[in-house]
């Protein structure tokens, strides 16, 4: 049509410019030219009055317009047919047992409609069809680090008996856990019931600390605030401080403190005072990390004769019965019934505890459910990393660790410690913790300003625009080391493939000359997928701390499902002692068996597991190490301690002291898809046009996918005067013209987004062959500042339709330069 229009326009130009043309005729030809520009051609009665070449050219335009309109009708018809066909497919796919159970957890009201007689007709709603499409794509592709539609299992070798190649509903067990916040409320309520609490043993608060500089005892108050409490020296408190850490009955403690109390104060009253002040704490007889904590708690209540003192025991029994089941997702009616029973029982329990689900936050999940595969899953050899692959992963992760956002805060606290802790001395952890927070709140002078700048709640990072007066020598060192990393990863040009390829040698060379204090020395858990491209073999999804983190969670789920996974084996380092925190800190994501040989005994928990070395918070001290970084040591023998969060709760959601310890003493590690290592320092307010972030790979390991940041104002949106099919065609052309992918993982970024639109950590699959994913992106990006597209790697459509999306969880040690130098020698 464009060619015909251009040819007619040329004929019109010649006719209008012909010598001696009648002015009226010229005016008529100009009208025809303007009409042609609007896609209109005069009728045959006018065409017969025109010169033959011009009339023929305009007739050809008319024919092309007719064909174009007819093809447009055909496109609209095909688009409508495709929408109808995919609606039917979605309505069918959502009935698959594993997918349907995921929908039951995410959208129970939607799942409730699947059994209705008119279910296919109910999919006539665009919003409902788009929602189902998102669930289908989440199940078919790995769109986020953790997902409701993920099955946890063990890998098996090819050709082995009892192996499956795809998740099968019959060999899947559903593990259910009461939310950790609700468990904490339940235990607090039981502790307030005198008849029940009288049966609980007591133990010294593990955070009880004697601070010589204050000549007072200090301890950590109860969560969530964990306010510090201090007490003057007192014989009863000193007795508790020096007593064995083992739990004992209240009567035993009464005998112990009898000699410390005044003649006028009964020993039992002294114990009660110690308990109310937090010097002693009651220990729940059931750990939240056992396989069935609610069932074990019900059994304990019944066995100890306090059933009549627990008015909600009947509700707990109903809850425990359903939680103890680990059904297969083969009977949707049963699963829906049990889902409703659990929901009703938990809400009833909360009401009897004087709370409601709304009190615990909008994102509360009353009962967490995880799918566990009972049979190992066959992982093809091509999708299993070799020793050389793991060495590359280890080196790449250690190289990237210097970009961790915790570094400036850690260095600032170390600078503060060097100024306030006497050389060669150490101070109690709680004394140092209190001093840092007092400095942040009320401190005056350069040291306080430095601490407030770099140890702020939202980590601030040094950059080229940072004033030199704000940078100490360690921060300058950090900035220089980061610049060395980023110099290897230039911004891509408009042309080229947008991939930065680094050799293992380049990475190793930088690690070899990296300052010792900026090296990451701990292991890491890495989530890998086979990239399935010609120039990359593996792609990293997430990296977080190691020492069994990740595995501890999956093994706990497997044990709850009746399996017996091999225990996590973590070797003790020669220089530091890795120690996990006791307790779950109000999150079922932290429930696990003991993972490390040592545990930091945290207050308000059930304490270390049998056989674990106990490190009470009150015995931990802070000192400046040889590298200038602060270190945590056991004051009893000087052992350096590495605090290690091995649960799956995000670090920023840990209780205050544990969060402080992770930030100041933990190993730098995090790499998350929502914050790519070479794209997280962009000043969004200054971005103009499309910002292109390269893919970064070390050898054949992708550590950062390609990313395109598109201002939302530039992203095409539908017009009311044009059809959806036309918009989809326009969008495809717009993306193609700008070299943007037709398939990607999409996010909406914005300051004013609310609710589910604000979940930038949960990308959605955008596939231009699926109108439903386009529709969902348009809905989520309304009001956004940017639309962010990440490379869909591996290609979710590049594998066999029956093959599952497989992600491997592996743990690798740090790439230690000293070991490398010894091997070279």
C-alpha cells in the first residue's frame, strides 16, 4: 500500500505542476493529494475525469486499501480466535493438580471456580484469564527466586532406578507450616498462663552481660523491639550470670537464689522478679524447628495436665491434625476443604489470642505450604556442573562480593571501633551495640557524622561524586576496588550484542591483588540454571550466604515429608568458627534442624540443639582484627566467631541485634536479580531514554542478565480508538525497532506503586506471542516510572514442552587467594 501511495503521490505531483494547468483543476488535484495523505481515494466519477496514468495509480491505491482493510479484518479475526483458543487452553491447564494447588495457595477464590460447571465461560473475563496465564507461566518458567509453584527435590543420576524426569503429583507431598509470627503469639500467650508457665523450665538469659565500664548488667529485652535493659550489680543477678546455662525448674532456681535474697523476701519471689526483668527466661518445651511443632505442643499440654488452662486447645487439636497431613495434590476437593479448615482454625486461634490476621501485616500467610518430591529428579549430565564449573562459580562470586551494599557500613563501624575500643582490647557485644546506636542518635562531631552517613538504615554507597572529605582510607580502598570491577564491564553501545565476556584469568588477577580486608572468605549458596545458549552454559539466579543456608530449609521440608536427607556437612574453618543463630525469629522460613557445630544462643529461643557448641550472646566480645575490620570473639577463649544466618528469612527482617551482627560481622555475599551487580548504582532520576545494561559472564557463567530500563512514559500504551490486535502489532514494531526482546522478565518500578504492583522482586514473563502477558504488564505498570525488562535466560520456550524448569542449589567455598598461590607454588 505504501508503494502504491508513493507512486500515486508522484503522479499527482507531476499533474499539479504541469504547465498551463487550469487553477480550478489544480485546486481539485490538491484536494485529492490531501485526501490521499489521509488514506482516501476519490470515487470513480472523479477518476474518469483525470489523466489515465494518475487515475490508474489512484485505482491501484484503492485496491491496496481494500486489501489492507480485508487483511486487517482477518488479523482481528485471527487475534480474536487466538484469544478464544488460549482462554480454553488456560482453563484446561489450570486443572493440572500441581498447578491447581499452587493457585489454591495464591488465589483460593479463583481455584474455587475451577470445579464450577461454567468454568470455561468464566474465563471470558480478561482479568481472570490474564491472572491464570501468570500462574501458568510461573509454573512453566523460573520467574523469581522463590515461588509457590516450585517443587523441592533431590537430584538423581541418569539411568538410576526410582528416578523421575518431571514432578509427578503422586510422588509429591505437601508440607504445611503455621506462620512463625502466629507461633510466637501462641507461645507468648501460654507463657502468660500461670498454670502452664509453672511447668516450664527456666534458664539464664543468654544475653546477660556484665559491662565493666558501666558497672552494671545489661541484657536484651524481648522481641520485636529488643530494648536494652540494665541493672545494678546484685548477688542474685550475679548468681544467674555465673550459673550453668542448662534449664532448671523454678523450684531449683529458688534454692539457688535462697542465699541471695533478703530475709524478708521469699526466694520464689526473687525468682519471679528475675523472670519478669528478663534475667531468667522461661523456655518453651517445644522447639519451633521440630517437624510438627503444633502437634508436639498439643501432646505436651495433654501430658502435663494443663488442658483445662488452655481454652483454645480444641482449635489447636484441629489445626495439628491437618498440619500433620502431608497429602499428595491429587484430590482437589480434599485440598480445598483442608485449606478452608486451616484458614478457619488459624483465624479462630488468632481471635482467641486477641488478635486478627490484619494485625500481623498485609502479606501474612497463615499457613505456608511447600511441595516436596519424594523421588529424586533426573538431572541430565549437561545440566550438572562439573568441578571446573564450580571453580568458576566460586571465583566469580568472590570477585563480585566487593559490590555488596553492606561494605560501607561495615567499614564505617570498624572505623568507629578503632576510635573507641582500646588497642589490643575487646568490649562486650551489647556494650558496643549500645554505643553505636547512641552515637547514631545523639553523637556529635566527625566520627558520629561518618557513622550516620555510611551506617544508615538504607545503605549509602560511595561513588565518583562522593566528597573526598567523606571518605576514610578504607572507603577509598573500597571505591577503588569497585572501580576496578566496573572498568571490566563498560556500558554497551547501541550496536553489538550487549554482552561483556570476562575470562577467569581477569577475575583471578583482580582477586589476587584485592586488599585482604575486602575479600570474602565464607562459602556461598548459589542457585544455578543451565543457560542453554551457544556462548553460555550457566546462569546465576541468586547468591546468598552459605554454611548450609538454603539446604537447611530444603532438608527440613524433606524430613517433614517423611524423607531422610543426608545431613548438611559443614567443615569448621581454621581461623573462625561459623555459628548459626538459635530460634526462628518469628518466621517459619527459618525452621530447620541444627546445621552448624556451634550456635549463638539468642534470647527468647529454646537454645542450641544437643551437641552444638553454645556461644551465649553475653559472652561475645568485639575487637579490631589485624585487617582493621571489627571481629566477634568468644571472650572465654578468644575464638573468632562468624555469625551465620542459615534460615531463609531476609536479613533485613531479622530482629535488631541479629540484623546488626549480620551487617557488621557477617560475610559479604548477596547477589539478587532485583539488584544486578553492575546496574544497582544508577541514578534513576537522571535516566533519559532506554538504558541498556549488558549481560556479564565469566567464561560461560552468566552473573548478570541483560537489562533494559524503559521510561514508562515512552512505553507504548493502547489507545481507545484502536484495537488490541493493532496495539500488539504496534508494540512488536516498537520493541523491534529499538532492539528490545520479544520475550523477557518484566518489572514495574515506581515511587507511587502500591500493593501487588510494588513487588519488583516478583517479575512477570512478558511474551509478545501471548496477549495475556502483555495485558498483565499494562495493568502492573500503570502509574510506574519505569518498565524494566530482563533477558529471559534460559529461554523458557527453548526446552521440550514436557521438561520442567530446573534450578540447582549448590554451595561453593570462597576463592581463596592463598590457596591459589600455594597451588601455583
